[in-house]
């Protein structure tokens, strides 16, 4: 059981007011809030051991290095990576995807095929389009149905011996659909293709085991799982990371530099050029510790309760349509009411202290599929409550009444 009253006390922001009302934060799919246990780590870093890592012999540098590498180990354990050097620190999901797309530019040739899904965030579409432009590889798309689920039979027919790479999100940020990534990975491996899973939206709800999944690459952002912005990780299988060229050149990623020839550092440093977000990396570790202390099963089952509760209540509103009705969903509800513009609903509920997202959610192809400009998206975290949902539903009713 989750003690939500106690948990809410960990999050200072939840006690502030917005427009004279207590904040109700339902924009968790865009970024999550930060508990004081994690904020304390940021304060501690800058107050006590801020220093550049891996190079200094002095004490502060060693302390910072030790904590940064300890965070890498925490992240390794969380995702059950076989080796800590398979965990590469990035600035976030987008950075991790671009690293791999850039790396594959040297491995793909004209006529090779790569597969994306209809359910992707723009950051898991555009880098691959750029890759195809560079290499002449062909981009194919797994279609979806009205419920917001991928058509797996269609996926199987897209796979050929020319398929080199498949990239799909674990959970859709726009609809909340949990994709059957085990099957996606297994089928891709049958034709020898590598698989990248965008775990940005799944990671706050589902603890992915990269070895059990046998996934080749898994990318996440810390800021969606109670950590800071500007940091994330790319998990990559050692054999792939050895095969791919580095993304950026610079300090930290070299073994030896002369003007004739430079040799690259071993993993993970080969992919970590320049001074990283040291505090961010350490804080990401603390955020995982915080969430694991609560437990991902506990988090998921509570969030699922919130999802079911809010879905039933919202569907009672006349003319309200929910987009994304898979029975495999995280706590994301995307909806519209009649022809009311989502932006107008978002603006009215903000006046009542409620934060939701409106728009295309960086997933325009999904909006095009439903032939809508966007949706209102409410996304719940383990620190939200049914009482907040009640207030939200009343606010939506009020907005619908005013706007129709
Ligand atoms: C948030 C999100 C991203 C982008 O993450 P950044 O932290 O902005 O790099 C990519 N894919 C999905 C599914 C997301 O939810």
C-alpha cells in the first residue's frame, strides 16, 4: 500500500498555490516533480563537493568522481545491465537517440531498411529520418488502430532480411499505450535487426530489465522519474557500443591524441565527451533510490487505480472522447470534448490551479491519424490523489459548459 499523504510531504512544490488555488499537477508525462530527498542531493553537491571528475587528484574531484560512478552503478542495477560501462550518461532521451542514429550512419547503406512505429514522439522519428537522408536507407512505419495499439501482424510483414534497426517507444507519451516490446524485440532479432527502445515514458512506471528484454539500446530521461532535467542514460549492449563510432569528439573520450591519429577511450568514456552534467548524474541515482524505496509495483498499481478512476469519471462528461483505449496503458488520459479546442480547456483549468498539457504532445502523426489538432492530456503520478481527480473533473465540466 502506498501512503500518499506521507509521500506528498516529500514534494515541496505540491504545497504551492497557482492562481489562488492549491496546485494540481497532472502534467507528469512532460516532466515529473522532485522530492526533497533528491533536491537535497543537488544542494549537497554544490555546497560540498562541486568539482570536475575523472581528472583531478584532489579530494573534491575524487569525491565527485566516486559519487558519479556510484550513480552509474545504481542506474546499472536499476535496469539490470550486465556491465556498468553499458550505461552511458546523456543529456536525455533525445540525446541518446541521436547518438545511436548518428552511429548507424556509418553502418547503413542504400536499400537498408529501418522501422519506426506510428506511435512515436518526434524525438524518435526525426533523427531516423535524418539518418535515412544521409544513408539512403528506407523508413517503414508500423501502423496503429483506433485504440492506439500497434498492428503486430503488419509489423511482421514489414520485417525483411534488409531490416537493420527497429525503434519503438515502450510507452506512448501521447496516448499512454504500453507497446508489446518483448515481441517487437524478438521478431526483429529473428531477422538480425537491432532494436532501440525509447523508454522515456515507460521509465516512471515500469522497471525495464534490459537483459531479460534482450534489448540492444534503451534510452531514458531523468526528469520524467523524479530526477533533474538535462540528464539521462543510454543503455547499449557492449558489443554494439564497441562497434559504433563516438558521437562527439573532445576531452574525456580519448585514449591518446596526436595530430596524426587519436585513439578513443574505453566504454563508457568513448561516448561521454566533455564535462558531463555531474550533479545531474549523481542526482539521477538519488531519484532512482527514492522511487525504488517506494517500489515500482506499488507505484504502478496505485497509478492504475487513478487511471481507472479518472477514466470512468471523465467518460461521464457529455461529448468527451478519450484517445488511446488500449487495455495496456499507463496513467495518461488524452481527450477532447466535442469540437472545443484543447488549448481553451487547458487555459480554463489552469485558472483553477490545474496543470495539464494541451497540443500535439510532440506526436503529430498520432494527431493526424485521429484527424485532430491535439488533445488535452492529463497524466498522473504516484503523488496524485483521487480528490485531485474529482476537482479536475469538475473543472473540465465547467470548461465544457463555458465553451460549448
Ligand atoms: C519525453 C519523451 C521524449 C523526449 O525526452 P527528452 O527528455 O525531451 O529528451 C521522447 N520520447 C518519449 C516517449 C517521451 O515521453
